[in-house]
């Protein structure tokens, strides 16, 4: 099996959208996906792109993607956040995920980022073991807080 | 006591830096702060600013700040991340923190953000209770992963 990793282009967003939906379906939350292909093109390829992607391509087919963007730490400065890394189900186990992961880390390294950050499900032991094996640290005493759109609306309008 | 909340300007970054350092000193990690006033000005006020701030001003003195920026969710789209919210020690308990918090949420609401996200220390029960009282959700099954600069360098160069 041979694949290449390259930066995602506008024309790839249809396939990136398929991968996003495939993962949401697998997680049994397909209705949670509100983003559309049009949004991805608008938000990722405007004058101020809100994210970048790498895609894994095999025989001209997109079989995986990583979506990432910059954040900012008040202590460290420029930080890269890996938002999502998806490999289509029947192409897992061939090193595509690791190749995408490395590409994002290499991008961050070349950028001079002070840190790369992402979230992991706490029960996903395989993922956590893999991340640790590459030198990453799983923070034990921080939790993620979300103010959802509906709750934000309630808070502001009340 | 009367204060105003306004968007932070270049000229405020010296005071914002003082607040960042005050917090780091309180957390007994002053040496972890690598960012300088020059970095804040460069990164926050260039053609593509990496963050925005609100500052709380009382009698022409900056007594608090919130630093935030946009992120991107593959499911929801545009998201606002609240990176840090700091009120100088002797001005806590007067509602300045809540006013800064509200300002960031209002900014996200006006932007049409689909979610506001931040991290909290899991033992900080007061903060968690406050966030929940405003409608926020503390995610129970996600953990934050950091690849630090030194480990990133090791991973890429090995």
C-alpha cells in the first residue's frame, strides 16, 4: 500500500467532509455535524483561514485527514492545536494515521510552535499509549469546559 | 468601585504581561513564562492577530484581562477559546472576573460562534460551580494532551 500526505486544497473538502461524517456516524452522533463542505471551503480558504488540513491520498482517493490550526498560550506563545485526525475505517492499520500525526508535528516544528495540543478520550488507552510513546504528556488535572451555542444564547439573552 | 471593560490595545500589553506574570508567580511557576511584551504586541497586533484581549480598567489602571482567540470544530465550525482570565489579587471579589467572562461570551455570541471552550483545573470546585451556574458543561471523559517544545524537537529530530 502506498500513499502520500499533502496539504488539503479546496477541492479536497468534499472528501474531508465525508471523513468527518464517517467518524460522527461511527460515534453514533451523525446529527451533531453542522459543518458543511461550503463552510469548510469558506472557513479554510478565505483571506484569514481558520484551519489547515493535511490529507492522505492513495490512488487519487482521500483516505485520511488531519485538521489543525494555531492557538496562543499566554506563557509559551504560538501553539498548534490538532483538532481531528481521521483515517477511513478500511484503511486503518497501515500507518496512515501515524503519517498524518507526524506531518502535523513537523508542521508545528517548522513553524517554531512552542507546543502542540490536542484532546483525547480518557478511556482510549491505545491512543494515550501511542501519544505517550511519542513524547507527549497527558495532563491529569485539567478538564475541558464547553459553553454550547444554545447555552451561550440563554446566558447572553437572559 | 467602578471599572470599565474594553478591548485591549498595544499600549496595554505591558500591563497584560504584568498580570500574566503575577498569575505565574502565584502558581509558583514564574520561569514557565517565555512570552514577553514584545511577543504580545507582535502576535496580537500584526496583520493576522493570534488573539484578542479585553482589559478591565479602574482609574486608568489595568486590573484584569481576558485573552481569547478563535478555534475551529469539525462538527460545529467557528469556536471561541478563552485562554486566560486574570484579575489582579487585590481586586478580586468585585465582579471584575465575571464582567470579563461576560464580555468574552458576548463577543462569541455576536460573532455567531457555535461554542466557547476553555480549560479548568479539576480541583478548582469554585470555578467549576460558577461555570456550571452560567450554563457551561464540564466534559468528563476528555483529557488534554501536550507535546512540549522540547519533546516535539526530540520526536522530529530523532
